[in-house]
């Protein structure tokens, strides 16, 4: 049986498709041939979707084009994704955990609360700026995921829970240093930081020419205002 639990020091609860794929490449004999073929097809579908959405946009891409790019039949694609919204979930569930890990790697117990929050979200801004069309689609349509059911929706929700758990850990580190008040629900505080980020990044990504430096500067200003309130 493949053990996909995260190692100590990494983000909890993120045994996602990317982890499965990388583990399979490292120890291919632990999965049967059928399972490896399924993961390979899912990998090709995800890569094709990312390329075509990023180049042609959401409305400009058809399921047949994704199937052709993936090297599979349209009917086979339907076994992995029911529609284009399902494909967005596939992209979210692969890409966002990678950005979360990149952000978590920048977090340090010696940093301030503001510095750690900015460090955590910086990889998101940098990735979004490199592929604006793709991430505009993910940010815009991905939030509709909780309106449907299914395994990918459950993974979507689990990733968001893991992201909030990371923010809670950052807050608890700051509380331990006396940097902010220990009063209040840490989960609620984490959600407030996330909501600030999400509102700021949605505003930023739809500007004519989003610049990472400007986006992070605005996020820093919003976090500073919020942290000032937490200290009271």
C-alpha cells in the first residue's frame, strides 16, 4: 500500500494528485499497471487543460481539444472529468498545494506575523503573474466548486482546510511571541487573513497589467491594518 501521508515539517493533509504522481515515479512497482495508466492519463489531461486554458481561455477551449491534446478519446476524458468546471477543480487540486508548500517553506518562527503571512502568499502572486489567463479562470470559476459534489470537490475543500490550518499555525507562532492578542478564535483570525488575501488578489489579477511587487505591497498594507487591530 502506498503511504501518502506528509512527512513531519510539511503541510498536513495534502496527499494530492501531485503527490501520488511523484511517488509513483519514485516507486512505480508499488502501484499496479492499471493504476499507473490512470495516473498517467490524469497527468496528461491536467497538463493539456493547463496549456489550453492558459492559451485559449475558458470559453475558447473545448473538451475535444483537451482530449486531443491529452492523446485520449473524448469518451475517455468523460471518465475523468464531467465538464470544464471539473477540469478547473483538477487544476486547483494540483497547483494550489504546490504553491502552499512553496509559501510554507518561506515561513519562519523568527519572522513577524506580517512577514510570515506575506511570505506564505508570495508564491501565489508570482505564479499568477506568470500565467494570468489560467489563474483568472481558476480564481473565478474554482470558487463554484462547493456547489457540486464529488471526489474532486472534497479534495478542493480539504485543500482549503489545510491552507487555513497553515495560517492558524502562523498566528499561533505570533501569539507565542506575544506579537498579537491571544484572545479570539484563531480559526476565525485565519479566515480573516485569507479573506483579505483573496479579495486583494482578485482585485489585483484583474488590473490591466498586474505587477507582483505592487500586489504584494497592497497586501502588506492590508495585513498591517488587520494586525494592528489584533494587537488591541
